[in-house]
């Protein structure tokens, strides 16, 4: 089972309400995505911690329903 861009967006938005999120389906297969997440809540956090926040928002779906996610995080 795979995930849609909308499902990924909703999970991230629910966890990081102020985030500006852009998601792209890289292969059109609903398995390989690129996401850019911009949030003030990332300020003062390392890239590793920023990515962990996003991956945690996916509620264990990474590696299961979601096969690959190329992630970029930024602060505003």
C-alpha cells in the first residue's frame, strides 16, 4: 500500500501546524517523494532533529506505506 501526496501533507501539517509544505511525487508511483518543510519551530534545532520531527509526524508510515522520502527542512 502506498501514500498520496495529500496524505503525507496532512500528517506533517497536523504535527507542524505552521509549516509550509511542498511535496512532489518524483516518479509518479506514489512511492518516491520529495518534501520541503519550512517551519519556525525548526529554529535552533540541528538538521537531524528537524528531520526527526518530520519523520515522527508520519506516524511510523516511513518504510511501510511510504517507501522513500527525500527531505529538505528549513527555518523561516
